[in-house]
C-alpha cells in the first residue's frame, strides 16, 4: 500500500516541479518536509489558541489541518522514495506490525 501511495506522490511532485522549474535535489526533499511541518504547526497553533485565527472558521481550520497533515504525509513519502527507504518494512519493524495472515 505505501509503495503505491509513494509512487502517486512522486508522480504529482515530479510533475509540479517540472511545471514550475524546481530542482528536487537531496536537500529539497528534507527541506520541503520541514517547511510542511512548519505549516502544520502554524495551523495547530491557530486551532489551540496559540496563534491568531486570521478570521478562519472552525470548518476552515479543520480543513487546513487535514490539508497540512496530508502535505506532511506526502513529503515523508517523497523523502522515503528519494532515499530508497522501505517504509513498509520499517513500520513493521518499529511499530511491531505484522502482516495479516
């Protein structure tokens, strides 16, 4: 499942980069992940009263939280893909998940 999702994010990211003249070098993947984490934290701060809401409704904040979480997930998968990581194996090892029989 993660491999398929990783490929979908890679295709979308590569297309976006080509259309916008972006070079996705090794640093780009980790820096984009950090950028997206910052955006997620910014929304979280707004939701939890640690930041200005800037007129955003509860619904808008909830949507923004979901969107920024999706961006973080995407960039984690892009980072893993770029570095040839087997996330499925890592999740099974680190989280003690076992394939269903």
